[in-house]
C-alpha cells in the first residue's frame, strides 16, 4: 500500500516537473484538437477500420454483418480525439470531453479526461460506443476548454 502511494507521488512529481520544465523553456503547452476519428471495431480480427468520419467516403450500411465498406462484421465504434501541443512533453489540466449522440440527442457514449499527458507533442484519447452498427446518424463532439471539434457519421441497417 505504502509503495503504491510512493509510486503515485513520484509519478505526479515527475509529471509536474515536465510541465514546469516545458513552461520554463518557453514551450507552448496549449493543447489543440487536431482530428476526430470514428473507427469500426472489427469482431473477427479485433482490428480497427480506417476512420469513417468526414471527409472519408465510407459506406457504413449493415456493418454488423460486414456489408457496405466494412471488411468484416462490426457492431462497436471507437471514437478518438487526436490532440497536440507544441512542446515535446506537457501535462495539461484542461479537461477533454468526448460526447457521442444520436440524431435525436440521446447520449450514446461520453467520457471526460481530467488530465492529459503529452509525450512527443501528441496524445490520443478514446471512448467506446457499443452496439452502434444500426444507430443511424450520430454526432460526435470533442471539447477542450473553449475549443470544440465536431463530426458525424451515419450507420444504417436494413434490407
């Protein structure tokens, strides 16, 4: 128990020193949302599709049985926000929230990240959207402080 506490304190101290080092060097630690990705989780291989979010032209019809442009059956989505900072490493305390809603406004998935650690100037944070294959039109929004980025996809089913 004590060793876990000590390790946690060391990790927090290290992250704080990285952030203060970046700020002391005059590096920009303001985070930016670069991209939103919406990817199918393929059920046979456990791999992800390329992003099906705009500007992609992906036919997401009957993905649950592997039709449309899906390479294999897929029911779930992984929605990711790609973030960047100009500094090589940074600890950003501005919360990131990823929200996925149906066309009618029902929240299908939402996740908030209260802290973001950047290594190499980049980090990707994701949320799982289960059973989305026939969800119809969905809207995705990522918000980081005052910055917002949005995209949408349509996942249809039928004969």
